[in-house]
C-alpha cells in the first residue's frame, strides 16, 4: 500500500494580533501547477491556488489556535495545537506527515518528519502553506472591519511601525496577543 502523506504548515506565528492558522493537505499524486512557498507568491496567485487546492486535493483541513491559547501555551505550542487540530480534521488518515520547519510536533502521534524549508521543497507542504496563509489573511481582513483603527488590511497583525503606533494610540484589542512584546507593555 502506498504511504498517504500529509503536508502541514502554519501561518501567523509572528503577528501581534490574531490566531495562528495551520493547514494539512493530502495530494496523493495530484499535481497542481504553480505551487510554491506562500510567501513567494503574489496575493492573487495564492487566492487562485487556494481554490485549486481545495478542489483537487484528496483531503485538506484548516485549523486554528486563538490568541488566548497562544498567550496561555506560548506560540510554539499553540502552533503545534493548530497543526494537531488540522491533521485530526483530515477526512483521510495519513500514514506519514511532513511538517515545515525544524521541529516535529510529538502531539501528532503519526510517524513523520520536520523538513526545513519544506514549504519550498515539498508539494503537500507548499499547498498547506497556501491554505494557511490565505485563510489567516482572510480572517484578518474580517477583523479589519471590526477593528478598523489598527489597519489590519495592510499588515495582517504583523509588528509594523504603523501597527505599533495604533496600539500606542488605541490600546490593545481583544484579538491582540497579550504576552507578545509590542503588546504587553501597553496593558
């Protein structure tokens, strides 16, 4: 029997606001033209690939860890939690998992490996990278409607000078990560 490989990646470890998002994708031989690390693709290309990955993948799942979970667990453990949730939600159980990065979450309980720069090397991880990035960006655009003063449409919660200035001026929103530098000094 062929191994069923799931690629797993996250988006949103560095921002001061919003959740961390993880995705798991099983392609199992499905070819999708143009896959790459989500950070190397234009927003338009990511959006097009997002739809194609959803349509063509054998299985996919997208999961989250909230700002409260990030503050309680720390960003690494919250990222692993989001990854665990994504893998658990897959409609097909993988037999092997490849995770982007240098640490493999023990909580996955399925054989696998961490692949440094996997989002530039492995199709399944590239696909997961795109699903996670687009999903998180879409979430932050919704948050921009609720909290327009932070201009999340522009920086998606990342620690830009503009974002830090908005925190200084307007204080901390409910979606800010209270334990992150750049936020906690304003509490």
